C-alpha cells in the first residue's frame, strides 16, 4: 500500500519530516503477549513499558501508519480497577537492568498522577476515529465512563470546593511530587505530607476528554449522554479559567495546601501545558495570543536554542529529591520537542503562522544532524543522555516529541483535522503561503482503515486552487490568504459557494463549507 500520509512541496524540511518521524516511531513499538492476547503499544524513550500518557500522545503520530490501534487501549480497559482507576503502564520486560531481571507482567499506577484517566479516553477516541469501529468503542464506553467518574469523585483526584481536578505538587503533569524534604528520593506516593493544588493541564485534558465523550455519544445516537458531557466540559473550562488564568498565562500550580519553596517565584513559572491548553480549546484568542507571545519573549530572553520549555524558570536544583533534576534538565526546564510540536500547532491555529513554520524547520534541522531525536535537550542544545537522565534508557528515537511535531505538520501547516471519524467531516486549513510555498500535494490518512484526504494546492497572484479528494465528506475550509488579498468569489465544481473573511491576528482567512463526494475542485479568486 502506498503511503497515505505525505507532503510534496519540493522543500525537504517538510517533505522529509513525515518519513523521518515514521522511522522513529517504527523503533518505538512494543509487542507483548499477556493472557494469550497479542498487544501492540508504543513506548516512552526512557522506559521499556507502554505508558498510557506516552502511548495516547504518540497516537497522534502513529495513527497514520499503524494497523493495530486498539489492542493496547483494550488492555488498559481490561485491567481497569473496579473504582474506575486506570494503570499508568504495563510491561513484560525488566525495567531497571541489570539489577532487575524478572520478565513478569508488571502493572503500575503512580499515585500522584491525576491525568491518566483523560489520556485513556483520548486514546480510545483517536483509535475509534481512525478505525471507525463503532462496535469496539461501544464495548469500552462503560470503562471510559468509570474512568471519568473516578477522576471527578475520588478524594485524591477531585477538589469539591473548586470543582476541579487536583493533584500533589508536581512539575506540571510529571509524576513525582515536592515534599519539602520529607521524602528521601522522588516521591510518587500520596501521604500525610502531600501538598495539594490545581494543575491547569489536568483540567484542560479532562475538558477535551469530556468533549470527545460527547462526540462519540452523539455519533452513536445517544443525545442525553452527549449533552451531559458537553455541559460538564463547559463547566470545567469556566472554572479552570477562573482559578488558573493569571492574566498572561496559566499559573503553574494553584496551591490548595500552603507551602513556600525558597528561591521559587511561582507566579512567573510558565509550564508546558500552556500550549496544550490552546490546542485543547480552553483558551480565547486573546489568551492564546498572550501565551504564545510569552513563549517568544522568554525564548529570546533566555537564549535557549528553542522556546520549547518544560518549565521556565526552573525549580532549584535537586529539590524534588534527585540530584540529576537540575535547572535546564528533563522536566525542570529541559527543551522538549513534545512542547515544540504543541507550540507549532498553537502558532498555526492562532494567527502566528510564520512562527509555526519556523518551529517545524528548527525541529527538522535538529533531527537532521544525526537522524536522532531525544525526549529533551539542555537549553544550549546538548542532548539528554544516560548520565544526565533519571532513567537508564535514553533512546534517540523519541516518539513522544516527534509525534507532536508531526501533528503540527499535519494539522497545522497542511491543515487537515479529522473532526468526525475516518474524515467523514474534517477541517481543511492549508497554510503553505506562510512558508512561501505556492504548490503542494498532500495526503493525510489512516492506513489501518484506508481512510484518507488528499489535496493539491496551487497559488497564483490572483487565485488559490484546491483539488480535494475524499470518498464522502463535509469539509470546513479556512484558507490562509496572501497579505492584502480581498476575495472576489469562491467556487466549487463551477458553482458559487458562500464565504466569509476572518481576521486572525495579522492573518486573513476565507472560510466556507464544501460537500465532497469523491472529489471537488475549489477556486478562491482574489485581488
């Protein structure tokens, strides 16, 4: 089968990005047999296990190439606790070699983690989108419901006063907590010394998960459950913005247990869930602008090679219990392609298209040096290593960050977002003009089901032509216009199409709907 996902522009920084990332992902797979069932998952670069957080985020990349999108999600559902709690990860390989040699089946839940259940929902949603398998998603809907019920009721997860998801004091959504010295290493447990608070990224993640539950139920004809999750998502978004927005970006950790950390100005800490919040849909345009401008400002002020900060400024060295967690390393200020991909997508969708193009180009330059990609880098560009990581593994094929960057290319620059399932509804926002590209051919698809969208883009001084192929779809088209252009008419198949022009920061888009049966030729004439 020919590749369904590709770009052809004549520019290697875009055309080579997809095959390079696919090659990274092909080295990140884990195949297991547990209870006689074959399970295929994708691993983190720093541990030989299938973590739901890595797997669900990486799915944004490997869903385009992988045949088996459901077995790992099903296994997380099959091993769910009665109260709805989901495991963080499972493995059948020794994790801490050479001191650990046992190849037993191991399941772990990190108690301080509050984001596991929304990632479980997201993984199920993305698998359903790509496969189109309604029977499968129906079979695990009860598991998804129990997972969200656990997150929104359990005393370790839910703050009943603020009606928001809470967690112990971690660095954004990382998995160890600050203890003020009451624990002698990384603290993964909840105890009487736990410092509680609200992390914005947890709540934006649950907002998105609830929206996706609503979308699934809507497609299955269950309107009451769809309406329930839509209402809950809206309330969560309102309460999160009220509690966490500081006027410029989202406060890293809204403390519910009083604690002061010497040397930390918490009001200034910009943490990596901020661009994720934009992509999950909890921000207004004004909030998105403020966040992105803050990232650009800090990138210039700190002289880091990229503004893809895990957190900035970082915490003092070693205060979380491990001497390797110093400022500029790992989740304590390390530069993460995972964050860069989120920023790229947010830049594109928020009217900062040139910055989105720059981000993808910078990542291509980074991985082209040695055909390697790492989970994190020091601000000066030095790669993470076994010696500088808290894990003995430091694979140079990071699928977490590379999948995030691929999402920035697919949804941001190429502009194809599946808004239904198997692209039966999708948004199309080609932004090639921001990269000074006047001709492009694009394919975005799911090889597991053969579903795909293809289009060609041609721009002249007076017209943009889009030839779009899709079996049967409804598309919402938002086409980036050349600077200063005014649209005269939009036609599809020779027929006039109603349109509107929308300003996004300094950019202007023409927006219209198009029904596609097999294919349609679209023309946007402007002066």
